């Protein structure tokens, strides 16, 4: 068996002879062997659309966070941010793969060659209007304080949703959520400790943390309004009504800001969903151009 | 492979495969190897990711296939199981000893996750880990995140050596 002596040989050997698409991670299908049957009474189109909402939030925030790599204030923090982004990327992969498993691929399949796995087709070959991420995650990082306030808000909302999703009637979604809860608790608490340290720190760190909160709070306006998809899936016992997590999110964020000696900005009035229905700022196409550019330049590349 | 008679237990073979990032541990020690069984002549292996983004899953899958193929099992199906979510409580006693011997502090007991909201943890984490170099219990956390998703970075306040700690999840 001398021809199979290295891990890399084995990786190749584990696959067919057509090579792997160069940009994704097709040799490691995240849902390989998982029973992806959709339980009775659940609309696959709705389920896929919902997985895109949750998956795109994670993918876009992961991409934003990686913009700190080589630029974080200290080495340990750079590693921490990369770890948080990696967890989110993992959640995105599972959720996009789940969307693909129920046939929700939008126009991505027309652009991606057949050898590209569904999760990668969804990540690299959807246009901005097909993304379902919220404005909270697509906004630019700003300075480090604003990045940590945004991470705190995004992780708090996501943790509250995932904690409830553990009871979802879709067993795949429930399993992804149960796993995600353990990770998101680390993300939220890490960001919360930074907000405490910055808010209750020097005059300058306090000023920046307050400015970060003031910039992030208006982005919370459309997070608590259900789309039609979420409303139908909530009724079917699959999704979480975002209105249901509002109280918990307000309570957690208020506690952290108050203990950080920061003024809690005025809570914005609930607004109709924007990002969840494909309405985005100009920031998203710019972010996606970086994420998708190379894969789209060389869509048939294999290694 | 048709002429080959397989006498080895596939579970015993799968249990020899080590973790790509913690090579002192087998996947069985780590609790990632969930099941090995034979279904209609196919060896079915179930593994579970430690973290959602664990980049080692592909290598684990390939290493398992490689080891089982080399032991003469032609038909092998490595499947992912997501539920229940992996916990550091699944790391075996032997695995914990091997971690410590390898200079990595093993995890304590994982937090219990109940159905309700997850409480905020704003203070410094209260977890403790003895220094794997000098054994001192006086250690401090430098960062909850380290070179891999599953480890935190700590330092011994007695011998001053930094070390990694598999954090509880």
C-alpha cells in the first residue's frame, strides 16, 4: 500500500478521480451521512429559505471578522477573532448545506459548475440580492470597540434564537442549533467582557465604546420582525419568531452596557425586515466581491 | 479485495486512528468516534465534529478510510452525526492523561446547558487548570481562544510557562 502512505494521498483517494473544486472544502461535506429527510408538514422551500437567513448571517459576520486578521490590537485577540469567525463559518457551512439538501439553491446552480458542492455554490455564486443576512452583520467593522459592540449584539440575538431552535421540529436544524449554542455563548461573553473593559476603561476607550453602541443600535430595528417564511415556520414548530427573543436581547444588552458604564442608546422602533428579504446596503456587494471574486474568476478550477 | 479474508475487528482498527491536531489522542479518546458497525458488508463509521467549524473533519474522515482500507475493509462509509453535540465530557480518562502528558491541560466538567436562556458570564472565567509542566494549581487564563477552536491559552503563575488548556464545552 505504498501508494497510500500520506494523508494527502488518502484525501485524494477518498474521492472520485475528478479532483476537488479549488476554492471550497468539497472533500468534507459537513452533512455527509446525516439523514436530511424533511419531516412531514414542513415546506422544503421555506426550510431552505430559513437556513439561508441563519447561514448568511454567520457567513457575512465571519467574513467581516476576518478583516481584523493582521490588524487586531493584540495577538491573542487576533486568534480569538479568528476562532469566532471559524465557528461562524462552520455554522454557515452546515446551514447552507442544509438549504442545498432541500433544493434551495436560487440562481447559484446556473452559475456554478456541477463539481462545486451546493454549500459552496450558495456561498460563492449567489448575487447580493439573493443573500438573506441582516444589516447588523453587513455593516462595516468600524474601530475595535464598534466591532466588539456589534459582535456582542449579533451573538446575543443569535444565541437567543439558537437556544430556542434546539427544539425545532427539523432534527438537522435542532442539531446545528444545539452545537451552535455552546459556541455562541463563548462569542457573546468574549465580546461582553471587551465592552466592559472598554466602556469602564480610559476616557478614550469609553468614548469609542459609546460611539460604537450609538452606531450599532439603529441596526437592531429589523431584527425582531418576522418575515412570512419565519411566521409560517414558527407556526409549524420549525423556526423561532424573532419577536420572541426581543425581551431577552434587550435585557442582556442593557445589563452589559450598564455595567460598562455606557449609556444605553434609544431602542429603535421595530421595522419591516430588509436584509431578510434581500434588501441590502452597498456594503454587502463590496464584501461579497472580496469573498467571491476569485472563485468566480476561475469557476472550474480544481486541485 | 475479493480474495482477502478480513479477520480484524473494524472497531479496533478505527480506534487506532489519531486526531490530526492532537496527535497524542485517538479519535476514540477524544469522543469523536461515535460508532463502528457493519451493515450488509459495509463498515459504517460515525464521527461527530468537536466544533461546527472544525477544519480537521475531512482529514479525520480520510484517515479513517485509509486505516480501514489498509486493514482490508473495501467498503467503508464514514458518516457525520451532529446530535447530541460533542462535549469535552466525552474525552476519556486515558485521553485526559495523554493530554496532560503532552503538555496540554485537560478540561474540567462541561457547563450544563438547560433549555432556557444561557446566562451571561461577565467576570473572568472560574475554570481552573493545573499546570501540565510543574503541576501547580496557580494558573491564569491569557485568552479563551488559542491555536485551535477547542483550546484556551493559560500561564502558570508558579513556573511562568504558558500552556494550552482544552476548554470545557
